[in-house]
C-alpha cells in the first residue's frame, strides 16, 4: 500500500497545466514569462496567454500574447502610473515585446 493520498486539487491543477502546455502555439514563450514593452521599456508585464492571430508576408504565423502589465513603482521619480490605478491587460504581437529570459537577481546588500 502507498502512504500517498490522492489530492483532487493537485490533480486538477496538474491537468490544467498540461492542457495549457498543449494549447500554447508552437514556438510561443511559456506562460509566466516576464516581458517589457517595446514602446514603454520601463514597463514590465507577465505573459498569461498566447494565440496565433496573423501571418507575416512569408506565411509564417505571428504569435500574439495576452500580457498583464505591472504598476509602476510609486516610489520612483516618474510623474505617476502609466496606466492609471487599475492593472492593464493587453494583447501584444511577439515583435512588440522584449523577452526577459534571465530576470535580474536581487542586489546583495553589504553590511
């Protein structure tokens, strides 16, 4: 006998993750990828969906991503939030995003 008990929540979560991987277009970045806007380079977001919406002139698919953009840091010297008080979700073509493959590590403080 196994001591491992079935966890219906964990099983459902694993099933959803597997279906999301299968539904993602070939060549798309993984969900959860951190991106920056090509138009607003200081703006960060997270990819949470991908789809093929168009084709380029050679007939290759252009992948579009749903991105949830993060609020700007209120402590920064900027004039205020770029998108107002509510989070912004947009659909961006793959060439309108800057992909952060290796997010910067926290700076170590010297004591």
